[in-house]
């Protein structure tokens, strides 16, 4: 005998019925439930004062560290189908499995080991201040008990409401509860770009207006039934059915339901790919770099958050054991905070409701570091230094936090500031003052011979006034042999397209150089004028070979033509000639494009200037 339960509009719905019936019922029920924008006060929430915005964003800027959770029926196949073991939360799209077949995973999703309080407690003990979990990913499955469709947790043997339990657990643990919600929906028949393998869809064309009403209905269920929420984290906005105008409307709709909620910039159409920041028309409260940390941050007044995985996948994949070391995860957190941003670190739970053991281990180790050093993360602002050779820095009024990654062999740490120092100490040993002295290069601290914490040791400087950074502290100095090494990671990027790319198989490089008006430059201290041999490490594909680049030092230019190396990831080193430098002292060296015949100028790893023999 099949169990029944109240369905949409209060009717009785057999649990095993095809989900499409629930979807059609949802269309009928929307008007009855009045879950549309008509029942929300119309107001343009994109217009607010700086004070209003600062008050709304205050907790987000204080938090700096959050937990991302990707969980759904895609955790049942656990990344594997047929001969492929590399799937994750994009399982339905990448396999192109008929929807009717994919729906069968719901009957196997039974997370009986799920413990909401344990999840919230793990987040808290790791030092995380907020949690963002998938209420619905691109496959359309709702991880909550929606009254608008049966394609949700109701269709599983797990007849609890995990998101309701998690909302209560987060409240008990002092964690701000937030939802990820996909705009794109591969399962719903009215999403504008319906897939060919959607064998449950009707023959009539999709209706985006009707889909938006459905989505708003679910969002109202989430905000009013599980809130108040900290963030609505949208995603899946890139397909053509979604428009800027729909994004503005949705932003105003959810803030009409909860005016103080924070909404990410993926509600609109403005973000620039994985960089995550708005270009052109944008809407939303903060930027969302994905799987990368911006080289320099985005300056005061720009809120952002890097979302990143612990291994290679967002959703659970049992074969993915490529776990990042705890040191990398901690330094990512520090890097984000040092640039004025947040770090949203992902977990992909199993279909049983458990965090993978490798995730738990890393959360525990990160928590141990945070118990000692969280003062140097929470509520801090971006580093006053453009670059430090030994690590990163964060700050609060009257305090500089130095996150030392590379411990000086001599024990002497040079900090390029001119401020009077009141006291210096390790955050892990507050009662022990570190010896220091002032020099022309700045403040020199005498550290213990051995590094107390290999992940990152935090030194605290209590100073008078705002940090007074020495003007030449960021200038690149010649090596002992007189060579000037200009690395991509040290460059200042000027322009709207060019950016720093991180590579798994080598040093980072300057890439996406698609606009000849973009350029790169380095502040340099030149020891003496004279002739310098030019050496460059670069890559270029066949179609873009022939770009002209100029190395500019003062009034001198050295122009060369970029040859093909065989591909954008095929780097090689060449010595195209010699430049005569007529100045010495502090100056700027730039690489500028003169022309480009193809899609890009060059991918550049470094330039080295060696005194000519």
C-alpha cells in the first residue's frame, strides 16, 4: 500500500506519482497561494544610502569565513555513472540522462545519518560564522518541503525537513543561516532553455514568466518559513532566458520579503565569469569570485567573497581524493581577509548525510588555528601593504596582524612601516614582547628561531596612528648579480580585461590580454643605468603570433614581436635583445601592447633584465 500525504493545494498526492504532475499542480496553485510579486510591497531596494548599506553588510564584513554546502540527490550516484567517475552536482546536465531516470535517485536519497546540530557545531568549531546550503541546485530538486512541487525532499524516503532542522541548529550555535538557490532549473518545464533530454516536459513551449512566479513562490517559502536568512546566494544566471531586468525585479522581490537580507551579484547579469565581479550592468550586494582569489582585492567599499572547494568538486564525489592541505585552506582564508574579502569553503556531504572524513579533518585543523588566531581574521580590513615577501597582513585600528608564511632564517622580520611601535608580540604568546628596532628599511622584529605554527604564525604590532607604509617598500630591488626580476605575480595590472591566472602546473601568468590598451607595470629600484639584456618567459598560440609588445623604462622603449609557442599554456623563454636604461633609482617598468593580430597579446610569466656583459 502506498503512503499518501497532502499535496499542492491541500489535495492528496501519491508519493510515487510522476513529478510532472506536481509541476502542473504548482502552476495551478500559484495563483491560489498568491505567492507572486503582487503580494510584496513594490520598492526599489537597489537605491539606499551608504549608512543603510553599511548597517546591512556589517555582519558579513565581520564574519570573513563561511561554510558552503552542496547537497542533493546527485550525492546518490556519488560522481559515478557508466565508465565516468568525474561527475558532481552537474550530474544531470553532463550525463544528459532523461529526467525520468534521474528522478529515481530521489527514491534512494535517505540521509538517515544526517545530524543538523553536528553540522552546525562543526562549522562553529572551524571558526565559520555563516553557512550557505543549496536549497535548490540546477537540477531543480528542493532540499526542503515545498508546497509548490513534489520534486523536493517529499519525494524521498527521508520524510524530515533537513533545512528546517539546520536552520534551528544554526540558530542554536550562533551561525548565520543562508541559502544558495539556483535561478536556472534543468528540471522545470518552464525554464527557457529546456533540454532535449527532458522527457517529462510537455510539448508546449517554456513560459519564463510562469517559471519566475514558481521560483518566487519557492523563495517566499524559504524566506518566510526558514528565516530570517543572512544571504540569498543565487547562481545559474548566465543563460539567455535570464535578463538584467529580471535580476533587478528578483532582487527587489526578496528584499521586499526581508529588507535586511544580503543578495549576491549572481541575481543579475553583470558578473565577469569566474572573476565574479560586475562589469557593466550589475545588481546585488557583493561579488563572487569562484575557485580563485583576486590578486589585489578591489579596494575600499567593494564587498566580495571567494567560494572555493576543498577538493575538485562541489557535490560529493567518492572518487575525488584530491584534497587541498589544511595549510593551503588556511592561507586562502588569510589571503581573502588580507584583501578585504570573505572565504566561503565548500563541503559536499554524502547521501547518508555525512561530511567526508577528509573534510572533517581539515575543519578540525582549521578550527585549532582559528581558536588562537581568529582575532587576526574577524572584523579586519585589507592589508595596507601592496605586497610582502614573507606573507600577508590584516589590520584593525591601532593593530597590524602579520601572517608570516615564510619564516626568516635570520629571525629578523622587516616590516616596511615608519609608525611608532607600542608593542610587538606573537598572537599565540601575548605576554612575550618581541625585540624590535627602527631602520631605514622600516621596523625590524626579532622573531624566535623556529616558526611556532607552520601554517601561518601571526605577529601583532600595536602601533600609533594609521599604518605609514614606506614609499619604496613595494619596489622590486635588483638581485645580488644586478638582475631585475619582474614576475607576473608582482605586477600591477592596468585595464579592464587583463588578469593574473593561477596555474596548477607552473607559476602564475598574466593572461586574458585581449585589449591592446591594457598593460602591466612594476615599481622598480634601478641600481645603475646601462645596457640590460632582456629575457622573457611567455606563451602564445598560432593564431595570435605576431603581436607587438614594448618594454618601457622611462623614455626608453624596446619593441619586440611575440612568436607562437604552440599554445596559450606552452611557455618558453627567449632573449629578444638589449635595452639601454638611462635612469637610476625609483621608477616604473611597463610592458605595453602595440598591436595584436589574433584574440590575445601574450601570456606572460616574467621578464628579467640582466646587466649586459
